[in-house]
C-alpha cells in the first residue's frame, strides 16, 4: 500500500512540470530551461521528501565536507545510476551543476530535454575521439565563462551495475581540466547501483539510502603529472570511502 501511495505522490509531483517541459521545449528555450530548473530543484527536493516520508529512504548528504569548497570547482565522482544526477543537483543546490554525459541519454523521456535545455555536455557515443574532446573543450569554455557552473565528470565513463569502482579514464578529465583550470573536488556517492534494477527498485528504496560526500579538494593542477596524481589519488579515496560506508 505504501509503495502505491508513494508512486501516486511521486507522479503527482513531477507530472505537470514534465508536461510543461515537453510542450515548451520545441518552441521556447527560455521556457524549457525554466521548467527544467524547476524539475531539478523544487521537484527533486519533493521527490526525496516523499521517499523519506513513505519509504523511509534517506539522502545522507554530508554537509560539513562542503564547508571548505571554493566558489567554483570541477567535480570528479564515481558513477552508479541515472539518479546520481538528481543527487548532485540537490547536494549542490544554488549552483548550476552540469554533467558530462553520453548523448544516448538525450533519447530518455524528460531527461534528454532537461539535459539539452540546461546545457550539459553531451558526448557522442559513436563519434570519434576528436569529436568527444571537442565537445569537452566547448563545455569547458562555457563553464569557465560562467562562475555559477560546476562542471562534473564521471571518469569511469559508465555506470557501475554492482557498485564496485571501475577503472578511471584520464583523457576526458584532463581535457576538461585543461580548459576550465579549476580546483578539483573529489566526491563519492553510494546507493544508486541498487536502484538500477526496476524490478527491485521499491524493495531497495524502502529504508534505503543514497550517500554523497566531498572527500578532498585539490588546487588547480599544474601540468599533466599533477592531473595524473589527482586522478590516481581520487580513485583510492573514493574506493576507501565506499568500503567504509559498506562496513
């Protein structure tokens, strides 16, 4: 009964804004951006409130670890679920978190329109490496020109299906960092991989949690060696945090 009630409440909170985004997207970029921002701010908070009320699901967002953050920074994080996007938009509320994502997400209902209207970086899945690097460079230039934007990259390149940390790839991170030239905030999150299975999503939501935390902030790296060091240390930091949470 609680699952049915929570579904009704969730649907009610996002149905009208989603309809408005769908209707305005082909005709007005400004209106589409308004409804996209509404969904990722107001609706996102409502969704987590509903999940907590009816299913006991907690968003365990470490606020203390955000206290020493600079005004603008690049976020480097592990990746587990499409819900990671919502978690980071809520966690860094007040800033324009913009993601590096595969362009296949543009075909997902509502999500694609939201990502496009907000100006996230869409990497062509079947494009050449030069096309991907070009998209990252343009994204970095936009972020560098707008101090409210927090660029976020998942160096694993894809979502983890079992929660285990996968290999980090350097090329995307290095291109983006070389363009934006920002401090790097290493973040960890956990819980999303349990929500990827639609058949078990409500059983995992019940009294479940989504955790997110800033682990370390690095000064803007100077050169390739410092970038490689940050990437290697970030992997170890995130891996250690995941093990600590799960213990």
